[in-house]
């Protein structure tokens, strides 16, 4: 199974859970590589969102307050930075009684076969980790136990907020590398 296959299998599994909802850009309509990993998620669980990153995370927090497990998708880590207000000042401070969970799925943009420009491929993993007291940041690698990471986030007995960072350059390795 490849990195891409494992992400797709994991998103399908999450989509089968009764309380999950997927929110973000290109969750219902094509436009990036993350979209293809949602092929097994029912459309009624997907909420297409405009380019309004801060608002998206605010809505995600609200849904988690209502008991939903929200997979909030930011196609590029660079644009997750636009939601730092919600991440740092609200979600990390545990200001709201979450009965659900917020799982933030983001991606470091691919640099191959061509470099997309500096605003699409930044890796801010360590910077994010240094900002949070309660939000967990986890970066996926080629041999990461992807399904186990998402399942542990889903099954955690306490409400949890987690940022899971993917590397788009690994998507292109799907035909060459098996996990």
C-alpha cells in the first residue's frame, strides 16, 4: 500500500464513522491532491468552504462543541497560518467545552515536478509545535502509521485537537514506493 493509498483508506474509514464531518477547500470539488483521498467519503459529510481559513477553523470549533469529530482540511500549510487566531487564541486555550474533536489536516505543498512558489510549500511544523500547549502537531513521513495516527485521534477519550501534516511530495511516490 502506498502513502496515497493509506491516506485514502484512512479518510474512507473516518467517513464511515457516525459523527465525522469534513470541512475545507476542495473537499467536494476537485482542485488539489488531498481531494482525491476523499473519494470514499460520502458527499453528505463534506462541507465545501471558501478561502476563509480563520472562519473555517471557527466553524470547526463550533461543530466540535456540538459533538462532531471535524476533519478540517487546509490544502497548504502556508494558508493554515491564516487560522492561527483560532488555533492559538481559542482551540489551544481550551476556551470552549468541546464534546467532539478537531483534527486539522494540512499539507506541505509539492516541489516536484516543479516548484510552485514560496507561498505553497512552507514547512512550519516546528514553529507550530512551539506555539501550542494543548494542540498536538504530528508530521507524517513515508513510513508513518497513518491509519493508527488518525484512529488514535478519533478514539481519544478526551476531546482533542490535533494538526496532522502531510508531505505532498510523497503523493508522487505512489507508483514507486510501498508502505
